[in-house]
C-alpha cells in the first residue's frame, strides 16, 4: 500500500490539473459567449427599421406627386454631388494663374555681356603691351620708329655676303629691322580681333552683325560702349517682361500669382492685379530705343545703332506662365472642397403628401433604401458584432493586465455584462420613448430629450457594487457603445463618458442613502455644463433649445441616481455582493450578532469596537474603504461567542482554562474561532467580504505562546511542527483586511503597556507592524511601505486619544465622587486580572512582556518605519 501512494498522488495531481484546464476553458468559453451576445445585441439595436413605405427611387419619377408623408427611419447623410461640383469649380476658378519671374535673368545677360567685352579687351591689352615693349626696345637702341613714308624696298641693298674661306669664322646673319617688326605688330590687331570673334560670340550668346562687330572693333570694345549697352539692358530687364501681352488677357480681371525664382527655386510669391508695370517684348524693345535716344545722344550715330541692336538682342522675357503649377493648384483647390452632404435626422419628414418629387428627393430616398436594404443586413450585423467583440475583449485584456484592482472572477464579469446589457437596452428604449414624445410635443427638439437619458446609471451601479477600476473600464466601453446607439454621435458619446465618470466618482464613499441622491445632483450639474458646451459647438447657444438641453441634462443625473437606488439591492441579492448600503446596515451596533457578542464575549466586543476605530482612521489615511474596514473589524472576532472563556479579554473569574489543556489543543481552540466566525457570518448573510475578513485577519501567523509551551513540554524525540501552531489562513488579500490584522494585534498589545505614553505607544505600533511585515503576512495585499508609515501614524493618533494621560484631580468631598472612585478602582482591578489572564492565554500569539518593559523600545524596531 505504501508503494502505491506516490502513484496515487501523481494521478490525483494530473486529475486536478486537468480539472483546472477544463475550468479555464469554461471561463474562456463563457467570456467569449458573453462578448458575442453583447455584440449581437448592439448590432440588432443599431440596425434601422426594416419596414418603410414604398420609395420613389428612379429619375423617371421626378415631377410626380407624392402619395404619402415619408419620414426618415434613421439619421443619415446624403452626398450632394451637384452642389459639391459647383463648389469645387468655384474653388478652382478662384485660383490665379501662376507665372514664374526669373529675377536673375537680367543679371545673367549682363554678366555674359561683360565676359564677352572682357575677352576682347584682354586681346587688345595684350597686343598693346607687345607694342609698348617693342617701342621700348627701339628707344633703348637709339632707333626711331619708321616714318610713315619710309619704304624699306627703296633702300639700297647691302653687299652680298661672301662665303667664308676655309678656316675662317662664319659671318653672322643680318638681323631683321626692329622698326619693320613694330609696323607689322601694329597692323596685326585687326586680325587678332577677328580671330577672337568666335570667343566673343560664345560668351555673349547672341547673334552680332558683321558691321556691328566692325564698329565695336573700331571703338576698341571700349568701356563706354559696354556701359551703354549694360545700362540699356538693365533698365529694361528690371521690369517683368512677358513674351506677349495677349497671354495675360484671360487673367486681366482677377490678376495673376507671380513666383520669384532664384536658381530655379521659388523664393516668394505675390499677387499682381494690375498689368500696367508689365512689359511685353515689343514694349521692352521700344523702351530700349527710347532710352538710347535720351542717354546716348552724344554717341556717334553708327556706334549708337550698334549699341541699341546689341542691347535689344540681350533683352528677353523673364516672366513665364507655369501651366503645371497652375493646374496643380487648381486640382488641390478642388480636392480641398469636402463632399457636401444633406443631413437627414431621424423622424424628419422628407416629403409631404401631395408634394412634387424633385431630384434631391430621389437622392435622399436612394440613400435611405441603401441603408435599410435587407441584403446588406448580414454584412452590417457581422461587422458590428466583430467591432463590439474586439473592443470589449481588448478593453478587458488591458484592464486585466494593467489595472490593479480589476477583478476577473466569473461573478464580477457576469455582473458587468448584465449591467452593460441593461444599459444598452435602456438607452435604446429611451430613444424610442423620446422619439414618440417628441412627435406629440414638437416645441421641444428631439435632441434635447436625449440629454435626459441616464447614461451615468450603468457606471454608477458598477462603482457602487464593485469598485472604481471596474467602473472606469465599464465607462470606456459604455461610452463607445452609447455613441454607436446614438447613430455614431461623438458629442453624445463624450457626454456619456463624462457623466459616467462624474457619477461613479461621486460614489466613492456612500455613508447613507442620501449620498446617492447627492451624487445624482452632482452628476446633473456636470451634465448641464456638458450640455451647454455641446450647444456652443452646435452654434445654437443663445436659443430656447439650450435651456431645454440644460433642464433635461440635470434631470438625467437625478434619474440615474434613482435608478441606482432601486436596482442596486436587486443586484446585491442576485449576485451576493456587499455594497456600502449593506455595510451601513451591518455597521449598526444593534445587529443580532453584535448583540450576542456583547452578551457572550463583552471583552471581544469592546476590543472589536476599538479595532474598528483604528482601521477606519487608517483606511481614510491610505484612501481605501473606511466603511468596509470598520465593518470587518466589528465582526472579525464573532467566532469567539462559541467559546468566549478561552480568550483572555473575556476571562473575569481569574481562571485560565488553557492551564488544563495541552498546548496543541489550546492552539486548536484559538484557531477554531476563525472557522466558527466564518460559519456564523455565512449563516447571517453578512456578505463575502466579511467572511473573507474573518478567515484572513490572522493570516498564517504563528501562535507563539502555545508553540513555545509545546516545545517546552515536548518529550525526548518528540517533534513539534510549527505548521500545527499556525492559523490556516489565507493571508490578507485586500488592504482593508490587512488593516484589521494590524489593528487587531496593535490593540491587543496596547493593553499591556503599563504607562501608555505617546512614545511608548509609538514604539509599540512600530514593533507590531514590523513583526507582521517581516513574517510575510502582508505579501499578498496591496500595501506599500509608504502605506505602513501612514498606518502607523494613524494608529498612534487614535491610541494616544484612547490612552491619553489623565490629570490627578483633588480628592472629592462628595459621596458621588467617592462612589465613582470606587468604581474606577474596581474597573482597574478587573483590567489587571484580565491582563494577567491574557498573558497566560495569549490569544493573539504574542508572549507577554514584563510590566516594566516598554513595547517597541528597541532602536531597530523604530528604524523599520523610518522614525
């Protein structure tokens, strides 16, 4: 049998793992089923009515008489193609033609002129330098330049040189006449200039007549001629010149856009409305001639004519029509015109009985038929289901992984799914109801009624029953779906989100039922501000509709609070949740369990009340639920009513019943009060949070006193296991339960302080919290080290108020004072006896200290909480 035990354990572990897998599959299947059900519900509610009167859909019916009133079954828009085309054509016609002005063209042509003249001037100057150098040689040799009439051919020839005899040196050759060389050099200038004509034309890049080149050559390409040509070209090219003024006729009425180009890149642009300052080529050439007649009057006629012709050849258009850019801008202007639409609201009368059917009616009816066509219903249904399922699943996954207090238990998700379904159905019902009411009272716009829809009720219910993190996730999904149900209205979606956030936030602490109505009033006030903002966006702020919007918006907040007040108890009973209203009822000290506790275990009752004060103060300090923490503290020790005399705070006869029990049995008795308390809580329907607090308020802490007694009484070879002297747990899973654990230990230990001065109480609180923290009892809750500092300060503040120092009053002389003093002495004696019994029983698992020793006086304990 012993050998089969490992095999049975493995089979059992495999079976448990398989069961866990099936549970996980079941949860996943349930989640997807709920998501698809919600998506299907939204898709069905979003689809418009499938029944509508026979609609005229073809152009052949234009001009006929309508046989009935036709209203829109849903809100939609129809593209207005004709109006859109007109607007686009108007936008394209408003675009000016684009011309590019090459502002550097004149400078470029002047530079070519200067380069060409510079080429010729370099030839002339080089030739002149050679002539001057040769003349200097003649002057150095004492020779005069040849006179103009001196002909070298008429001079007598020198005697012919004889051939040298053998052995004699050869006679030197006769040298050329330097003066003849000078004459030849002077005559070669014209030839050199003619040879450089090609370079001149290449640099100038214009055609030059031979006679004009001859005149320039005769003038020596003088700087005067260069300056004259440059002045004429520059004065003309400073203007915008177009090839022909006829090109501008089409744009004369509205002007043109001129882009200034530099290196082919647009630098700036300007609109030119007047063409007076623009020149065409004919006007530009005429202006060159006019300027030459004025500026070059002193110049020889032939040379002036050459200068004018050369300047005219350099003048060219510098303003060009850019067809591509103009067309691109016109196309952009057309594209910028959005498609104009005819907006049709739900319930709007499109045509009346007896009206003539127009083309615009046909377009509206065609669009309405397309949106309500049954053939597209499956496609719309599937698309909406997939959209809603994707949204809800991704939102749930994000919240599960990133939102700290988002709970994924089946009960919590089922509640959220039910509230979401009720929310969607109710919104659709409100839309139908208000649509019917608006037909009876036409003075109030239909949109104003929509502000009265209690959008915030769903989020307020989730916040009231669960927590703020769940409500935030619900709000994100509900706002989107509400906008979808409101025919894709972004303003109503935003209105739903803001209203839900305010309503859920106002229910942070509900200490009485009136708090719900106050939250509804706050939600209504914020709804009014939102309605006014939406009215401003609609540009109808100063109208009667704005007043109706505000009035209905406020009523929507009040209506949401009334719905929460009526529906919350139903959800509590259906799902077994514990809300703040239930906690308020449980906080009543006249509850039967508390009345039984005060009768059977008065010391435990008094202890629970003080623990409640401690946890409430600490809960407010760390911003968790103080009401829940206080109620948990009231009921955490109700299991002691089964065996009250086994706990020191209830022992009044001086007899410690643990003296006759084995240490293990005493530990079992102490552990039993946790189980007994949970059974009583379940039987009295206190709610799951209270049951969890009872089970977890000791965690898995060690009952040290009886564990040590068991070790002391153990015989040789007897093994005492620490696990047998620990509470079953689990450890605290929430911050409220952790506060109950800490306060329970602190309050029990505070009674043992002989002199409860503030310093001693501070050391005590720090020591207890450190011990519980080091023992790992707070590992599974959300308390941080900062929270522990705040909790320690809150506990110290409350304990200081309870155990404050009382001054010594003079002895009273009355009978009443003596009786009061006697009662006080009797009470102190009873407390002392109870303390001695507690030290012996040690129900909290902490061995007693000597009376003279101050709790928490060790420096290392004080440092742990940063004092």
